[in-house]
């Protein structure tokens, strides 16, 4: 087994040396003069948009230069009318569950067949409180795991936070895999059940009688699932990790990531802001399962670092580009455009990098940072403002992905851009969107692309490029037609009307008609039956 793993690693590494013109540099990891250059019409960075630039990549996989002038050395990829962005960081995905894709219960028909959304993650995952239990199988099969990663890569993702995955392609932070090129400052630990209560008896609306109370370690980045649901039992999880009373332990700090964080009140959000912790937002999965998502507009007002994650294909998005669209549409329709396009883009680049304490290495385009990049074809579009260009990235789909690199290593790209740069291997190419593409499966994993495609087609796993059909994907709008446990909670369909302009089901005495903020079960029990505000009151 050890020998096989070593061989796969060697095969993977050998793929790096296919980059003609600077293979010698990559072997010795030191020359700064044998660069690969990429010309792009637009380069998207946290500092703004750079236009008509050449981006140079050094032999050790870093960004060595950004130049106005055409270089007189090295290999040049002329991308023409393309937008170059940092590779995306998916802040939350359970990769080992994504081979089956969304199930029937989470499709739009679920609205009519199952008009009630869940109140807590244990309602659907454990079948608590007489709810129907939903489940999807986990896989350890290499061919499925690699395929799940590749589905993220073709959308421009180069790093993922969460359990699961396989050697190669994505950096899987939170898993025990190499983090190609990255120098970790702290161990990154992703924990799905930080309180370890995995049965219905731990649906605790108050108290601290959980089996375990985690600690904050200075040597770790600790990312926890917390408050996944909309009732007091979900909020009580946050109370137990944000207080030192009784058995509780306050773990909040800059090294903490809070995934989901739906059932929070303003006082809880204030605590997170003071601590400097990050919230990981997964809107599509939240809306599909609970009919409501985290109060992110209020979190923004308190200055909380927000990152975006797909959760899993079962109830979330197939990849981060789809999740960006869900976040953008929710922002426009239900949050009065509280977030700019740039701020949404930051949720998949600089913000998750900041959570990982790696914002000096990944998540942006700057000289000295690792060359994690994604190149999108922009056609002949002309953009009036920087905001329009950030918006264009959010609006991209996988048919526009032209090139993806991680630490200067080509993972995926159009053959016409790579011809003469990558050694040709027909086992690692295929026709997508009427063009030939290279997929670095042999170099990254030891499996050829054709092997992976054959196995995944045989077992009918979730496609590499799922059809963008609303009838075949989880819902992406808020809906809750009834609540058996909390009949006083808001009922809504997400429809915008003259009497309900924010779609939150509150027709009278809405505290802000511009923002979706229904009366949730947690508001009934913990907030005096009042809405939690959508925006922070100005002093």
C-alpha cells in the first residue's frame, strides 16, 4: 500500500515537469528567469482590476511579476479576451458525499411534497422529532473522490476546506493531505460535531449537557459546524461554544470558523464580531433544508469576515461558481444588494484565505503569492466599471473556464492554450463544450482521465458538468409553508409582492421591508417573538 501511494505521488509530481520552457526551473525550484507568462485582458485582484497585463510564474510556482510589457523570455500563453482571477477557495464542502448529487427530496418538487422545512440538522440527518430522515452514502472509492474534486476544479476551485477528498488536484485543508506549495502556520482542523452529541437527545434548547466541550488551541485553525438550524436547540450550540459558564467553553477567536451559524440573534453576532471569528455561509443548502439562511446582512454590518461554501451536492451547489450565483441572486432579491460584487468575490478568495491565516500565500493576485489562478473567457464584452468585472466572474459558468492552475501547476485547461506546453496524452484529454481540454489526472492522481470517466459513467455518479436545470438542482430561494413544531413562525414562499416586498411572510409591522428576515423559531423562544434585525442600527 505504501509503495502504491509513493508511486502515485511520483507520477503526480512527474506531471509538473511537462511545462516546457521552465521544466528545469521546476526541478530545481529556484530559477526566477525561466518563467511562464500569461497575458490576460483583465486581472482581478483584491486591490482592483488590472488591465492588459502579463502575469509571470516562477519555477517554484509563485507569481514572479505582473508586467505591462511583453516579456522577451519564457513561454507565453496569450489568453486574449479573458479574465484572470485567483483560484477559488471553497470554504466548506463534504467532498466524500458528492458522488450521488442532489436527491429527489431536495428538488423543487420538495416544496409541494414536503411543505415543511426542518428546524435542526438532526431532524433530517437523524429523523428526530418525527421528521423524515434523509441520507446519502459516503464514499471512500478513489475514482469517485477524484471525480468529486475535479467537478470543483473545472469551476476554478484550487483549495477546499472540509473532510474528504483525495491526493492531488484540490488542497484539502482540514484533511490529512499535502497542501501543495502552501506553508501552514497552524494546523487546520475541520470538525462537523464539535459538541459530539450525535443523537436526538442532544437537541438541547438550553443547558450545557453535551458529551464534549471543545477548546481553542493557539496552534490550530478550528472550523466547526455550529447552529445549523433555526430553533433554540441550534442556537444553544453557539451559546455553548461562546460562554465559559458551567461546562461551556468560549472558543471564539480569529482562528475560529463557524460554519452555517443560522439560528443566531444580534447579541450572538456581536460576540462573533468582537472575537474576530469567521462565519462560513452556505446559502443554498440552508435554504433547501431550513428555508432560511444565516443573517449575513447583519453580520456584514458588524464587520464579520464572511466566506462562502457549497456544503455538499446533496442539498447545496455542485461547485463554487453555482454557489456564488445563489449568493448573488439572494443578495439582489432578498437583501437589497447589501453586498457588492467585489464583496461576494472576496467570500471565495481573500476572506477564506484570511480564516486559514494564509492570505499572504493564496486568495489574491500579488507578486510573491502562489500562482493559484483561474482563467475565464469573457468573449467580446466590454465592462464599464470594476464592479462589472467582479460581477462577470460571479456570472461565469464552467463552459467559460479556460485554465486552472495550482501553485503554477496546470490542473485543467483548453488544449489550444496548452499545446506545446503540456506533453500530449490522449488519455488525459476530452471534448467539452465543443473544444478539446486537458485534465491533469495522471500527473495529479496516477489515474488517467479515461479511467476515471469510464468508472464514473458505469456507476452513474454525479456528472462532471451537471445540467443547469432548476428541476434537477436543490432549491435556491427561501420557502417554508408550515412549521409543525412552531406554528407561530413566519410562513412564506419567497415570492415578492406589493404587500410583502422582501418575501419573508410578514405583511404588517415588518421591521425592515427591504430585507428578508422572518420570525424564526429561535426568535419566538429567545427574542421575545420579534424579528432579528436585518441591519445594525446606527448610533
